[in-house]
C-alpha cells in the first residue's frame, strides 16, 4: 500500500512537471509571435527545447529528492503491517508530499505571472529602439479619415494622445498628411497644439508636413528614412516595404501579412496596448 501511495505521488509530480514544461514552451512561442521582428523558428525551437530540459532537470531533481528521504523515514517508523492506524495522524511523507506540491505550484504560478510593463517600456520594446518615426495623420492621429473633412475641422483622437506623446519622448517623430488647401493645414496644427502635442520635449510644428498628393507622402518618408512608418493606405505601405525597416498598417481589417517587416493593427494605441510577456 505504501508503495502504491508513493507511486501515485510520483506520477502526479511527473504530470505537474510535464505541464510546467508545456506551459513554458507555449509562453516562449507566444512571445515570439508578439516581437516586432522576424524570429528564426528553427533556432527558437532549439532554444526552447534546451530551456525546457534545464527546467525539467532542476524541478525533477527537487521533486524526486524529497520522496527518497521520506521513504527512509517510513522504513524506520512503519505502521502495523505497513498501514497507518485509524487513530494515528497522517504520515509525515504525505504531509511533505502535499507541501512539496504546494511549493512547486507557487513557483510555477510566480514564473508565469504576467509582468506589468510601463507604457514607456512597451513603446520602446515594440519599436525595437527605433529612433525615427514617420506617421500619417488621417485615421491614425486624427478622427478624420479624408482630406475633405479637414476643410471643415480637425480633431485629435484622445485615445492615441498618450501613446503619441510617449513616442515623441525618445523618437524623432514626423507627422504628415495630404491636404487640399492651406486652411486645412492650419486646422490640423491648431488641433495638435490644443491637444498638447507640441510639448517642450516632444513634437515641434516644423515636423508636421503637408503635401498635395499621396506620392508626396511617399517622397517624404523615403527622404527621412525612418526606422518605422505608420500609415493607413495599403498601397503606400506596399510601395515602402522594401525601403523602410518596419511599418505599421493601421486598418480595421486584418489583412494577410505581405512582408515580414509590415505589421497591422486596428489603431496605433492598440498596437501598444497589449503588453508583452515578459
């Protein structure tokens, strides 16, 4: 009976260890999908396998060491015919096993507990420490989505403001848009100023660029050679893919990924709103 109990305990520990390894490898795979650059999957698989084996060795050694000591103590104080009396307390081996499982579970939970990153950490990580960013205004920074709307009004999206200001703290940011007349440009500059975008350590008015055609925006981006370009026009994203290190396509849809350096998101703030593990 004692051997049966010990076998069951060892089996439970083995299952717990296997679950830990699976969760660890799944977490690494999920992390690789969130990184803003291409990961060599074959190399990642080799690294995760080695890491999983290391964890399995350490936890296996800790888990299997305890039952050996417990069995020795059991032999010294056996119960009647190898069974505990009804009135006696639970054997210390069972108590140790239970506490051991509890400690292991605490370690597992602590290891996989999400780390809360600050917005600055998330932005820096997502942009891969890029130092220059170019970004379209319509549909990304502004509520308006067409140049015709800018002839009437311009409104900065409140939900994107915090992310934009964070990017301007450590990136050289240029905002750009196609407009139909000079008055539209003045409305945009006024809206950005009222929203507090032109801060002492942030964006300056001279880095808000206007053009009369979409090709003008392409020309701006190529001249500035940014690390990142953010745009809602799929044609511009496509044309710039071979010239720009990374691009973010802002679109309500989820298009197929056309290039390894092009990412997509429903909005700029959503792209930075899902902190990576960590």
